[in-house]
């Protein structure tokens, strides 16, 4: 079996300190490819420094909306520069987080637009983080019109109606271990309506450990197997077949080699 973790933070200390070990366990569990996602200048640099160490490891560079208010022009220039690396396959994460509002909403909007412009200029797919900001996120994306390349909403937790809006636009949806949580009936309903040609899986590790090991503090890519099992079950499909199809979708979306 071959699964790809489309959104992991392998540069965060909890994981980076034992990366070799964690990726070996991941391969043993059938999760054999990874995208490590940048969140600020420090981690964007780290992402680029580790992607050449493993064959099936790719990266994305971006700036999380949490840091919008302290982002400088130099931080944005660096994203542009690092995006030229062959193993950087997306811009992200980027978007709006009005749940925490760690940065002023206007700063978040400005930063989001700048990063979308970079994605448009270098024709890279975009990994969107959107929390309690769905309408504004869609409005900004819509303003870019056809200039934008492919879009995925990561760590999806939207309503069935929002899921349908995203699908109607031709965008993609990525699910974390949240789909296994007892109180996440809405996310399971979404998973049922997202076709596998538009679906990806992710851990968002070191956060979001799935059930039945939700209490295990540090999530790792190996644990994505529980998320895959849960959605295969919701889709009434054998795990192998499900894994094959979402992996195909992920490879196509990020233009990964299909070795
Ligand atoms: Zn996120
Ligand atoms: Zn993330």
C-alpha cells in the first residue's frame, strides 16, 4: 500500500528531533510519501533543508495567517525565492484564521492575497488554511479568477453546504484525523460526499492525532493509516483500493513523480 501524507510539519521540533525514526515507522505503516509544510521564514528554510534528504519527501513554502501581522516584505520575498526549488511543489500554508485572530484580519487578507499572487506567478498549487473565515476565503480566491492554479482546503471541517461549494469550484479537500473523532459527524458527512478524485489525506502532525490514539500527544505520519481506514469504511471500500485512488489524486494534484 502507498499513501501520501499531504500536510505534515516535519520541521517542528517534536518531529524533527527523530525524523529518521518517524519516517521509517511511517513507511512500515504504508505511508510512504510526505509533504512538509512551511508556516514562517524559519520553517520555510528548514523545509528546503530537509526535502533532499528523502526521496519521497516534498515541501510547500508559505506563511500561516497567525503570523500575518509580523510578516515583512523580506519574508514574502523568501517564499518567492524558495518556491523555485524543484521539490517545492506548492505554496502554503496560507489563508485566513478568524477563529484565533492572532493577527489583524486586514493583515491576514493582505498576506493571503500576496501569497496567492506568488502561486499564480509560479503556477504552483495552493494549500489553504481557513478557519471561521469561509466566505472571505472564497471571496478572495474568486477575485483571482482563472489566474489561480489548483487549490486544496486542508484540515477540512466545513459543513456539507460549504463542501459542495468547494467541489463546485473544482477545488480539492484534505482530511485529517479529525474525521475519526467522536464529535466530528459533520466532517464524516463531508467525507462521504467528496469524490476520491478530489480528496487527499493528511496528518497535520505533530497535531491532530486520530482515534483510537487521540490521547497520544505527538501525531506522526504513520498514524494517518487510521484516517484512511475510517474514510475507506465511510466509502464502503477496501482500504487498498481507497489508498490507491487518493494517492493517485495527490500525485496528480502536486505533480509528483508516480514511481
Ligand atoms: Zn493549517
Ligand atoms: Zn498545518
